[in-house]
C-alpha cells in the first residue's frame, strides 16, 4: 500500500524550534496556494492511476489554522483523482488553539478519521517559551471537541528545564484527553531557529539528560498501555499510525505542496520550500521539484535497513529476500557480527535491542556501503 | 647567454634566522636582475610548495640563475640557492653551501643576531664560504642598524660597518647587495678539461623527464647525449637534457665547471640517485668522488600508518618520492598491533616531521596516522648487549635492563633579559642543566643549557615562544648520550594495551604524563555504545584512569515528513567521520589521538 502526504505551509506564529516550511505572514497567499495544490494533485493522477492508497496525511504548518474549506477541498480532490481503500487512514494535524466545532464537523464529514494534536507540553510556561499559541486549557477544550475520535498527541522531550515530572504531567494530560497514540519527539535545535541560540548557550538539556527523559517516557507510556513501535512512537493496541509505518516499511508515497517529499518507483524527490516558487511552477504546468534522485542497488537495501530498524519489531529476513532477492544474513554476515551485541537476531528476523534503540544511528552505520 | 666566463660567475646562497627576510630578499634580487617581471611575481617565488607559502618558511632549496650588469660594466651570472632557516633543516643548508662560494648572511635590524643566524653562519664558515653580511628591515621604526652592525662585529667577528643596509620588503639598497656579491664572493674554480665531477645537491622526480638532479659542476662539462654514472650507483644513464634554473627549468647546451644547473637522464627510479653523490662520465670517469656531505642522522622517530590499511603501498611510494629530494628522511617497514602495517620514519626534528606528514596528505592524498615522536635510546641490557631503541614497542622488559642512555643536546637560547627567569623555569621543568649565561648587550642574553632531546620534542619550542612572547630564539646541537632512568608508559583502552600510544619517558615524568594523557584521550575519543576505561600503566601497574561514558542518544527523533534523503545524508556524514577513526580492539579512536601525546604538556602546564 502507498501513502499521500499534503503540506499546508501556514501557521498563526512560528514556534521557536520550527524549521519546517511554514510561513505565518503568508496566509494571504492561501487562495492561490490551495488552487495550485489542487492542480498538482490532479496533475500527478495519471501517472499514479495504478496505485491504491491506504493513508492520507495533512501536515504542516498548521492545517487546522486555515479555513476548513481548503482542507475539505484537498480531501475531495484526492478522492476524485486517486484510488483510496475503504478503510483509508486520513489524518490531519491540529493545533489546539485553532480548532473549532465547525472545523471538526467539516473534517469528519470530508472523511478525516484521525487527528494528530500538537500538545508538546502540559506546562503553560514551557509552551509560552516555545512560542506555542495554545495553552493547557486550549488542549482540554480541543480534546472535548474530538471526544471519541482516533486521537494522536505529540509531546516533546528535552525542553529547557524539563523534568521527568513535567514529562509525566504531559503524558497524563494526553491520556486524559483520550489519546490512543503518542509521539514523543526529542527536541532538536536546528540551525537558523531561535532555539539554536539556546542550544549554543547551553540552556538545553544535554543528550544524556534527554535520554533520561526518554527512558522515563518510554517506561511510563508502557505502564499505561502504550507500546513503542518505533523510536518516537507509542500506541495502544490497534492504533499504530499507518502513515508513519509506511515510511519505515520503505513504502511508496506521493507528497503534494511545498517541501513535500515523495518516493515513487525508486525515485525520491522533494518540492521547493518556497510558496512563490511552488505556485509559479504549478501555474506554468511544470513540477515544483528541486531535488530528485534514483535509489539504486545496495542503497535500496541500506534504506530499508535504516528505516526498518527504527521499528521496535525490526524486519523479517523473508521480507528482505522478497524485496531484494538476497539473503540478508549471508550478505551482511560480517556486519551482523559487529553489531551482535546490540541486536536480537533469530532465524526469522533482526531487531535492535530496546535498550539500544536510542543509539541506533551508530548501529545502522555498520550497514552502510 | 653572452657571458660565460668563469670569473664572471658567482654562486651564493642566503642564510638567516627564520623570519629575517631571506625569501623576500631572494625575490628582490630576482626582480632587480630582471629575472622575473614584476607582474609575474608571486610573493616568495622560491617557496614553491603551498606548504612553504602558507607557513612562510622555506623547506626545500631552490636554485635560480640570473644575469647582472655590475657598476664595473661587466655582466655577471649569479646562481642563487635559497636555503631553509629552521633548525630542523640544517642539513639542507649544508647541502646548498657545498654548491656555493659565498653566503649572504641576513640580520634583522630590529632583532639583531638570533640563534639560527649564528648556527648558519658557523656552518657557512665551516664550508669556507665568503660571508656577505646584510642588515635588513631598515624601513621599520624599531630598526637599530648601528647596533646590529656592532653585533655582527662583536658576536660573529665580521666587518659590520660596510654591510649593506636594506629593506628587502621595499626594495631599498638591493643594488648594494648585488655589488657586494660581485666584490666579495669569489668566482668558482674548476677545470673544464678535467673529467666530469658534478655534485648532486638535490633532486626531484618529474613525470616526463624522470629524476631531475640539481648539480654543481666542479670539474669538466656535461651536455645532452653524454653517458654518465654515479660513484655510488651501478647504473649508467644517457643525459637527455641539461640546463639552468630561471627559476623553472631552462634547457641549455652545456654546463661547465663552476656552474649550477640540472641534469636529466631518463632516470626512472628514485633509488638510483643519492643526494651528495658525484656524477661523472662513463667514458672518462674521474678517479675519485667529491667529498659529499656529512650524512645527517635522524633524531626524531615516529610511526606513520595509512588510515586505510590497503593504502600501504601508496604510502611506500609517497615516502620513496619524498626521499628523492629529502635525503634526510629515513623509513623502514614497521607493524603495530593497533595500526597494522606502516613505516617507522626518522626525521631531523618535529617541524620536519610535520612537513613530511602534511606533504603525504596533500601531495599524495593519503590519510595517515602518526604516532607520538620518540628519540633513539641506548639500552644496555643485563647480558652486556647494547640495543638502540627508537620505538617504544621494542623497549625491553625492565628486568633485562642494566641501564639506559638518552640523547642530550646543547641549547643556545637568545632572549631579552626580562625572560631569563621564565626560560630557566622552563628548562628546569624539562630536566635541563644550566651551563652558561652571557650578556651580549643590555638587551640580549645568551643562555646555554644541556637538555634531554626527548624533552625538546615535547613542545619545548612552543613553551619557549609562549613564555617569552616570541622574543626568544633557540637552536641546538646534539651532544651525545647521557645515563637516564627511563620507563615505558603504556596506555590501555578498554583493558587492552594500545602499542601505538606507548611512550618512553623519564621515570619522574611517567605519572604526570600518564595522567595528562589519559585525560586528553578521554576528550578526543568520542562516546561509543559502551563505557571505555582509559588507563595509563608503567610496568603493569596502573597509574591513572579515566572513563569515556557510553553514548546515550544519537538517533534522529523525527523523520521529517518522509524526507528520507535528509536522514540518509546525515548518516553518511556520520559515516565519513567514522572513516577517520581507527578501530583498536573494540574501540574507535580518531587519528588525532595518536598525536595528542604531543600536546599534553601545553595543556597541563
């Protein structure tokens, strides 16, 4: 199965850690942007007519910030031109401060069946420091509107002065709000963001402290019935994110909108981040790609290893053989020997030991070229 | 060439303390004689290696031929051979001196005579060269030309009053220097009719012409088509080209006695030519060779290993090529449990070692690991045998050692009086023994110390510079061996001895150095998936311990909306970093760790 990603590059204000394509001052371009987005969706349809999609994800930016008509329009356009499965997972990202009863109603009517809410922290002071527009109260209101829905909540680890008690409060709040899926991402200070200054000043927790918070979160989530299925993702039984799993299974996906990445027929390509450049391309009838590469030979295998080992379950040798026609344990015997201590391996498959999943880059690198 | 008469030929070199303006004066002389159009001038033309320009030093000698019409109306041919100034390259200096009749001695008018001024001047006098003193940098406000002239008389015993006072930088009074060369430097002697005797004073490998030999023709003539041989080699070669330097190669029909030039003879193998050897003809050979040079012995030794073990042969090729024009470099195959196959190399000093390292990496594009430098020790075993050990891994077990000796040097240090205390303190720390102190004038003192060489190679020079704000200068001479208490300091990573990190040290230095080294390694070894104990041990007894904690987190939390490429590139970058590391047992060690031993003193002091 394959996925569809749609990028909504608008938000009310920029969070201090954000380096995504998101532009609070460009909302006036919404009309032209969505018109182009619809055109791009339509334009790719012919080449993807043989594909069946079982997940659609609307990310951003803040999709819930823009008028619901645009979101409804996206879903309609996709349904018009693409084949979706009956049980297709359709997710929209939401900021608690921007949601309303009308929006939820419209989303549900359009077919959206999964809501990913950016909570990040239960502490209003921390939220204010991140320049988040919402507070704890907004989150409670939002979850009331979304009661009974398939709800995922994002929380952040490694915030300034964050303690495990803070993490516990945040997780408790997410659970109280009805979350069945929780993503716990470690803050990464990207160059060019205000957060990077804090990082340089040494105001942020060290890698070790963040790792402590992560260990705490993992244990606490598991106590509460959320099982880790990927580095940063935890779900109650039956609530894993189909969309994210598709990435980690090295499935195919098409991305629409600025900065969206795609992976189709062993080609990875990414659209421009700039709204004006994007609309100019689409209006001229050309693709807005600024990057494209074909993944060949062993690189495919490496990608699969790199992505699959992010998952708690790792991967099955039979799946590897089916995809690449090679026997993993034979071809990578010498590498496996080097990482033996850090993985669990049996005759069926390989996974990284849970205690090492947070240092998996070092392990994965052994499988590179 | 209009003038080819021997009495109009002048072969000379320039010697000076480092930074006194040697290369700049050479450039000015070339400019003045019209050898190089001003627009083609690159600063410091003779320093052709990138490395030389970057560091502002001369490493290799580069000859150049010029013509000059003197005030007496006659035209003269000048052969100028630039020389290095650093103490490590005394050998190179002595080679160029053998090709000359005269030497310009530059003295900086702001600094006066420094340690290497003296060392190089004595070297020139030993070679019976006529010395032409020149006072440089007179354009600077702080210049003291009168005092400098007096110093030349007092310290060296040359006539300083008639020394040209110049500014090489601004081209002032360069003509006076040229006139002095004509006046003071004698023309070469030599018999064109005698059998050929040509002294090889340098060489390099050219991809098209084979080995290019830099020669001084002492007797006879040489031209293309002649069959030649050397005294030390077996093979014979047909001369394909002879010529002079302008400063590139400029072919010429014949080189005759007294001239400086080059010979190419399709010599394919670097080993066929030895610098210092004499070339003669096959048909009418000279009865005996020229004296050649005093062969220098390397004093600093270290292991050089390819980072990528499969590059061993490339490294060998690179060393062979470097040796072709750097006869002082020695090497022999070596292997280390930690680093695999490599070479044990001998150098003239630390700078020389650094230069060779950088040339291997730049000119031959081979990533290498260099182990900490060592000197060569004499170990007298209980069975009466004496062994020479320059490699810590060959250091015998203490129970077999009767006693040991280490090489010592006599150091000549020039400094303003204000820093005498600081220098004495430094020499004390370095186990130095004071021998003498002389006030040259109110502003300058000469200190003499005897110091163990192995203390000099551990950043003595840096220490001297920093404690005297760069005002002190230093030169040394080897002064034999002295009895010493030596031990082998081992470093253990994750419980295993890493032979590439072992050191031979004085007993009293073992503990502080072991502790400093353990600390330093802790800082350069990146965290890995497991905890790594670092231990320093002497004779199996652990004297210091540090720990590199296990890594806790390196994962990229978010996968950026399917931007897999970004993640893969991050991993590729990490992989590149990993490639620069060396696997020692289970531990990955970055290549700089092996050199970190060098830096510990500056950190701990």
